[in-house]
C-alpha cells in the first residue's frame, strides 16, 4: 500500500479523479464516532468502486453537526455539494418497501446534484471482508484499508485543533500511559454494560508501576468506583476535571437528549469529547469494548499501539445484542 505519510494526498487526488459521484452526509443525528466510522467506511468502498466520494452541505444541522457538518471539526478532503432536497438523501429509503419511491428520489437527486448514488444505495450498507484498490496497490482485508483511511481523514481544522490543544495543556492531559473507555448511558439499548471488574482485571499487568490512567467515560460516577477498585495503584485522570459542575450531572450519554441541546452547547460537548479521543489515541495502552463506536474508531486511529478489546467483535456477535 502507499506509505502512511503519503496516503492522505493520494486519497484526495484519487478520489477527485473519478467521474461518477456518491453523495454522503456527516450529520445524521447519531453519535460522533458512528458518523465518523460511516464516513470512513463509505469513502473506502467508493475508492474500490471508483466512485468520487462527495459530502453533502448541511442545511439543517443536527446532532454532532452544528453548522455545516464535516468541516465543523475536520479539514475538508472532498468536494462538497448542496441540494434543496436534503431530506431525500437518507438511508431510510434503503428498505425494500420503498423501491418505487427510491427510483423517483434517485432521479430527483441526480438532477439537483449530478451524483449517481446516494445514502440509500448498497455502498452505504455493511462492509466486505476483502477489498481491492488498484491505485493504492492493495488487495486484501477491508479493515486494513479502512484503518488507513480513518487515520488519513482524522485531521482537525485549525479551530478544533487549537481548542483541543488548549484544554489538554490546561488540565495536564498532554500524555498518559493507559486509557480506559467505559461506555454507559443509552448503550444499554444495544448491549449489556461491561462490568468494571473486567477493566480492573485487564489492568493487572500495569499495577504498581506509577502509570498514569485516564478514564474516558460518559458516566463520571464510574471514576470514583474505579478509584476504589484500583486502590491507589495508578495516577487517575478523567474528563470530570474539565468542567466539574457540568460533569457532576453526567450520568451517561443519551443521543436524543444531546440532539435537543442548542448548537453552541453541542459543539462545546463535542470539543470535550475530542480531547478524550486524542488522549485515547495517543495513550500507550487503550482498554475498551468493541460494542462502542468510540473504541472501533480508536482501533483504526491507533495503528500499532496496544489496544485491548474486552469483548468479542460485538457487532458481529449477535448473541450478545440486547433484545426487548
């Protein structure tokens, strides 16, 4: 494959060379890492299908999108297109019962954007085990390319980078030895929570060596529980220190509640989250669970750093999904 240092400009150039276009959108009202993982997944598939990946300009920001979507946080890497028919470019139309509606919608979107495929098309769904991208000199596991693409597009814009760096410096989060990611909140609707004792067991090899430990979690009540379980063997840091008054109320992330917040507050919360993401990305060791999109993102971003998964590949292990 193309060398890591060269892959971003090569992907941008390769993507621009394709004539047929696919229209994706960052800002669909789901979690930040779900949005990011989806973008990286679709871009990777577009490279293999020789489709030019394009971002739709947001006209009705929601969820993690507060102004225009991708560029709220990241540097651009592809063409951005607008359409007065934004509400029609949706994965909901992928369902079989919408076949007739889908055909009409595709025609309308083609006229307004010049694109040939959209979010309700097959390229947006699932991911293959193997992939071939001739221009990247690669044929093999899809996840290898997906990880490289993720690292290539995880580039903050100047404003985001400045805000993230300032918070890390202010609170002494410049580097940590070990990071834990513990997801609670509305994750219970998909998977059972992973017991804290599993994290404690995974930390055993690192006890009594003066290691710093950062706990990234959407439920800050867990921090005190982990401190009690670890008996002072680590120097423990957490995002609770960034905004103590606000974090005292933080007992688990809920996407619906987040989506109802004003844009300014949503952005501030995302910046705090990105601080945690950068700490996890650069930690020497990360421990988490593949039931969370946050951990899935980190597996790609961290490249060869030690990343310990406490669960099976959760999304493929349907026996462990919650049912009601």
